[in-house]
């Protein structure tokens, strides 16, 4: 199923459009099924109902583990690089990983987990995180991984939304020179989570933790009570595999649902093709498993293809800005998949961290999560890839399950800051505000997808109507991505960023409404409005306009109180970069905040505010501009 020439890409693409069922049916033959499907696809974007490989039975872990044992059992599946560069790295072969997953799957069963149960995972980037994820899949439990940077309240909301029965966590996590007390955060979260019966705690940093009798058990103790034989649960192709919460433009984060069969096929197919993965190569994705990139391209995609996947616990700047390059050299990394924000941050340290580093193993480079600016693209290309390694700028989303628009390494001619062309099976279209297709090249519009692909979301957990409203109602019969996009003269796609109220801060998706809600929870705040503004390293920064007539202490202290509130409610990743206190917000007569104007002010572009005559009180704008100048 690997595409090796541009001609083959064109042929495969054509086939995937003309006969999608035949195309994906053939791709799916490369995976291991217990029972074949009777229908490749049935779909309807209106309800929406999407089913792939109907009737088929499988377990994704048999594809990620068991099927590699006979010939590749001793091959490294995961290479773990700890936060501390002095500590030993750990290699788990497929055989070892299989054994540990089975053992931990038995621990889950021993603690009452059954097929269909939801399990929340809140862990550091250690091998046990991948093991926990796979162990859930092994027994047919649905994992909901929550990124280690979220607050107790965010975790509680997610646990309650999915009615999780179990939580898997660790005492703490290392992040650079910091320690994060994960179990403490979980303890706070679980106060408000009546469905959680058990909490399994891994010892990692060995900081003191409270262990509640009857609820909390140690990972290390539990594994002693079980053996490592665990037959994989037989799953229907459309059974739930996982839920992953992600931010949208309104309300609380939604639980994006992915199912077993289609997701597996799509993650595996895109992994092997986009990165042109060759057997024996070492692949390093720097994302966290708490995000979709880690799910699809640290765990499921690479392991389903028998690849060697590096799992890194730390951060790019600890102990210094050479860390990524040291890892590349140490593990002879062939493919490095990272985010533009990391590249920009490392660029800012200049040439010194690169000196004397051996990049000769690098064959393919990848970028994900946000638009990559040309400067970062060229730096990556020249300094890391020595202009020899193709850069795959991969556009996709939590909802798409896998990469959608991207070069295929060694096959597709690249162009700086372009995600280039749709992968086989993906039919993008650009539409105007009214949903009319914008045809031809040299155009831009809102990016939609007009035909299903196996990795797409099936629903939002517990609220199908929300899935329909968010993705399938803006434009009739189309999946709406929320992204703006241009298609140049060559038919190449360039993603220009979100067109809705979703921010992309350091590659993290954050809803403006969520941040506003968090700010508004601060006692002194009456109202707030949040917008994004261009930020050199983060891509976008968070700018909050806040009405808060009462201050405790001075302005700076009140700002810190607000930041602390946001950290409590969402997590540190959502802290505004700038807070401006104002006496009013620009609203239309119907009470809607005109963010367009606030965005301009946040960008410092006050000369071009456009028409403000429809505002209830146009004077407010001048006032805000004055306060902005003063601060
Ligand atoms: C943005 C991350 C430009 C986009 C996999 C999308 C990108 C959102 C790219 C999804 C890219 C992701 N170029 N923008 N290569 N990749 N995005 O759900 O706005 O965390 O809608 O999934 O990130 O973010 P999410």
C-alpha cells in the first residue's frame, strides 16, 4: 500500500475518487481482521451516519502487536527517552510491549473494567502511557486520554461527560526542571466524579501521594497479581476505540469519537505513506499522546506498521536547546515529526545548539498542528534536513483521525508552507460564505471535505446533535473543517488558519469561549472577550479584554489573579498572554461582541477598523484604543 512515485499517487488518487469502496477495501487487506466486512462504506452526511467496514471484526492491538511477533518480535517498538538526559533510555521490543500490554489489560479487568467502559488516562509521557492506551483497546474499553497540562476541573468535566469508570494516572510527571503532581490534580478532580470506582497509580517521580483506600491502587502492585496472557476482545469495526476531547468555537470541549476499524486503516495507511516509512527506521514524533497527533502517530499508526517509535518525556529546551538534536543523534532518528512552534522556539536560540550535532540519519521531516511560516520551513529544511530531507507539512485535525492534506515524502514535490495535495481518498473543496463551491485554481475559501474517509469522527460523545451542528450543518452535505484555505495555481493547498473562534496557541487548540468563561469565573470580572493575535513563537497569542471595575491591590496583581483563575479552570496552556482592562466591549445593537474590531486592536492595526457604525456605542472603540496605548 506504499506509494512510491508521483504517477502512482495520481493513479491511486483517481481510483480512490472513482471507486472509493474498492480502493479502501484493498487498503484494508493490509491489516489483520478476525472476520471480513460485508460492506466497505455506508454514509450520509445529513444525519450524519458513517460506517466503514461494516460487519468486520478485529482488535487493533492484534494489528499493533500480535501480528509483528512472529517475524519482528525482537524489533524495537518503543524507544523511551526520559526527561533527564542522564537517565537511561528504555527500549521495548514488540514482544516486550505485547507482554506488558496483556499484563496491564489483565490489571484493568481485575479492577472491574469491561468492554465498552470508558477509562480516563492522565499520565506523563512514559512507556506506561502507551501501554495503558493499548491495554484499554485490548479489552475493548474506550480510552479518553487527557493531556497532562489540563486542570482538575477540566479533567472532571471530561470524566463526567464520558462517565468514566476508571482512571489511570501517575504520582507525578517531569517536565524540564519542573515536577507536576498528577495524582494531586486527579484527587481534586475525583471529588466531583461519582462514576469513578478505581484509580490506578503508576510510580514515576515518587513524590508523596494520598492513596484512598478502596479506590486507589498502585500499578506496580497490581501487575504482580496477574499474568501476561490476555486474549484480545473481538471488536466490531464500528465499536468505539477512543474519545478525545477537543475545543470548538462554542461551549465546553467535545468528545470526538473514533471507532476501531476505519481509524486503524486510516492511521496505518497515512503513516506508512506520508512518512514513506521503511522497515528498520527510527521514527520520532515529538507530540504528546494527550493530543491526537500522539494517538495516531506515536501509538496506533507506527505500531500498526511495525515501526520503531520514539517516545520523549521532556521538552525541547531541557536541559538546553540541543535536546531534540541530541535525541536525533543518540537514536539515529530517520524521521522527525514536530510542530512549527517548537521549530520557531529552537530557531530563536541561534546556531549554537546545532553545532557539532550529527543529523546524517535524518531522511524525512514533518510538521503538524498549525501553519508553518516560510522562515521556519526554510530553517528546518536547511539546518536539520540539509536540504535533502523532504518536509511533509501535514494538515489534519482531531476529528479527521489522520493526515488529510500533505506531501507524500519522496513522492510529492514540496513548496514552503503548503500542505500541498490531498491524500488518496480525501476530497477537499473550497466554499464561499454561502456554501457555493469555489472552483479552479488561484482561489481561497473555507475548507470542506465532500466525501467520507475511514478515519473521520463518527459522533461527539453523548451528543450526536452537536456533531451534526458543528461539522455537518454549516454547509449542506459537507464536512466543515473550520479552516480557511487557499489553492494556488498548481492546485496546491495552503491552510491559512481557523475561520471560527478557535485559537491555535503553540499548536494547542483553545476555544475563545472557553477562555472567556474561565476569566468570567474570577470574582471581580463582569465580562470579557478573547481574541488571538500573531505571536512570533506560539503562532497565536491570547489577548483578553476584561471588564473588572473592582481590583484587589493593583492592576498587575489582579491580572495575576485572573491568570490563576484560568489555570485552575482550564490549565496553564490557556493563560492569556495579554490582559487589557476596559470599561466596555464593542457590541452590536443585538448584543454581539464584534471580535473583528478587537482582533484589529490586538494586532495593533487600529488604522483599519472598518465599519463601526453598527455598534451600540462606537465611543467604546476609542476608549479601548486609548487604554491599549497606555498599557
Ligand atoms: C491546525 C492537530 C496549518 C488547523 C493534528 C486545524 C494546521 C487544527 C496544520 C487542528 C497544518 C493542523 N497547517 N494548520 N499542517 N495542522 N492545523 O485538532 O487549524 O489539535 O483545524 O489537530 O490545527 O488541531 P488539532
